[in-house]
C-alpha cells in the first residue's frame, strides 16, 4: 500500500512539474514543440543515432520554428531553406552567437574561432579571413599549392598498383597538407609517422563527436566527466594535437621575420606583439592555439571526408564517373594540369561536385548557434541562453528547392542546355556571418583534386558497385561515411 502511494505521489509530482514547465514556456512566447519531461527533455523520443530525423518529423507537426529540449538544454530548431535563410542572412546580426558545445568547450575553453562570441569572435574572424586571403586562399597562389599536392596524391595512388586500398589517409594526407602549408608554412611527407598519427586522432575525433556517446557528453557533461568512457581517451588524444601545435608555435617564435611572415602563425605572432600593450586585444597565445587547432582540424577532416565520399559515389554511379572523364578529356586532356579557370568549361563535373556536397550533407544540424540576447523571430521570442539549430539538412533536402532531394542527381545544378546553374539552397558551408571561413579553399581543393584524379584513374570497388554503401555510418553532429576499399586503375 505504501509503495502504491509513493508511485502515485511521484506521478502527481511529475505531472505538476510538466504543467509548470509548459506554463513557464508559454509565458516566454517560445515556438511550439513536443512535450518535454523535466531534466531529460525530449530524449526519450529522440532518434539518438540521427537526431535530425526526429527534428524533421516533429517539424511536420509544430512547424519550421520549434522548441525542443535535449536534457535540460532548450533548443530552437529552424527547418527549411526560407526559415534558415531568414535567420542566418536576413537577421544575421541576431544569429551570430555560437553555442558553448560542452565537449568542444572542454578542449578550447572558449578560445579560438569556432565557439567564441562577441568581440573575440569578431577580431579573430576578421584577422583569419584577411590573413588566409593574403596567403592566397581562393587565389592563384593557393591553386598552385593544391596542384603541387595533387602530384603527391596521384603518385600515392599509382603506387597501389591496382591493390584495393582504404582511401581515408590518401585523401586526408593531401587535404591536410594544404591547410598545413597555410598555417604552419610546411607540408609533411606522406610517410611521416607523427603526421599520420595526428590525422588518425582527427579522424577519431570527428567520429566520436558524431557518435551517441559523444552527443551524450554534450547533454550531460558534468555527469560524463565522472563516468568512465571513451571521452576521457579522446580528450587525452586531443592534447597530443595541442602539444604539436604548441611546439610549432615555439619554433615560429624563434624564426619569426618581422618583415617577411611566412604563414598564419607568423602573422598572428606579429599581431600579438603589436597589440601587447592593448588590454582589450584578443591576440594572445590561448587564442592562437585555439584558432590554429580550429583551422587544422576543420581544414583536414571535412574536405577529406567529402573527397572520400565523392569517390564512393562515383564508384556507385560509374556512368557519372565516365561522363565526367569524357568532359575532362575533351576540355583538358589527360596530361595538362587542371586549373580553376577550367571549371566554367566543365559544367557537368562542377555539377557533380556540388551534388556530392549536397547529398553528403556533412554537418546536418549545422554547428549550433546561440542566443546571446533575447531574439524576436517570426512572432516568437528566443530567450537568451537558447541553443539554436539552423538545420542544414533541411535546406539541402528542402523539397521546395530540389527536384529530387533524396536522390543523388547532378541535374540539380544543370539547366536545360547543360550549363551549370546555381541554387540558393546550396548551403553546405552554412550562411551568414558564421559561415565557414575556409569555404573558398574547400571549393578549390575539391575541384582540383577530383579533376586530377579522374584524369589519371578510374575508380571501382573490389566488390563491384553494390559493394559500397553511401548511407552514413554515423549521423549525429556529422554524417560520417562508411569505410570502404577502392581500386585506382590507371587510364
């Protein structure tokens, strides 16, 4: 009898808490959303392996602007091209905040470019964009670096001699060396064990963040810190990357030429010394380490993953691979090094590369934004402290913007005459003031690497076209492709 009374009491208290919670939310003029339980929010009904699928499903009931709770953290999810554009572009200033993602915050402590806010973010973003452009990002100088790295990538595939290989480190070594040239002023040998070790950590890092355990850390960070698990090992491994960067910074301090900065670190050190008497400066060692870590990790993994996924899709659709090769042969041939000027003459190839990025949908939830103050949006109030999810998945799969959003279809980027056409809903790099600082670099890398590879090789799977599965293995923070082997056959 006493047990029954206790259960009834618990049930009554739970209902009362839910009613109180709901009334509190209604007073805030929050967007509608599914009923959330105290402490755990909507976790019980959330697809843990692919949260964006739940958000898409709920938006059909609650609309394109809705409130959800992941644990006790309030989130406002924005769904669809029109909604995301209105927030990130039309109300850009209101939505510039970046959420303090617990796992990333544990690594960066709020320093660097990715999760900083306010004046810190503005100073670092302005400096980073200016410096990367000065060193050729999106220009001829950077094009030459990528062309040179393409030669090393082609040679590494030649050396496989038709042996099936996992392309993970073929693509990551090449892509990483481009950002390393920009940031560290050097490229690394493909057999450099320290370099390969760092690439393995970066690969594991993104996979961990995209796993259910990684997301669980972001929901209950204090609890997870007390519990055993893979997160402890991952945080320790990231310290190895930070130690490597710190070592490079010290080397740069010893060789710094005030009249001739060689790379991003040199330029940051010069700015640091210029501002040493400015109490409001954000140019100090913590922000240098954090920003370089941001550039190194993001500049390696996202583009190399996209490149690896592109090869998978070309294996899955050999007729598309052949059509690209015919266009490349007609415009460039098999001997001349491709340039960015060739892109306008390769509309089908350009369309395929864009479609790879749309279909991969590498960061479906976007990097979370944050309400740094109360925001008025579409008749609702988004209170300060709310995490905001402008879902890129919902933009890249918007049925009002794409003819066949769930199909890999390069025709999305071609007009009736076979000319390349833009689509405003193409937002793999996000949009607005927090869009990816390396967008122009990534676009250049994808084009030059893919065209160079298809000039020289045809790609296939040892298990045939049905031996590759383009569905993601992990679909939380990032859509992570499955591992697979390929055969690079010289043409």
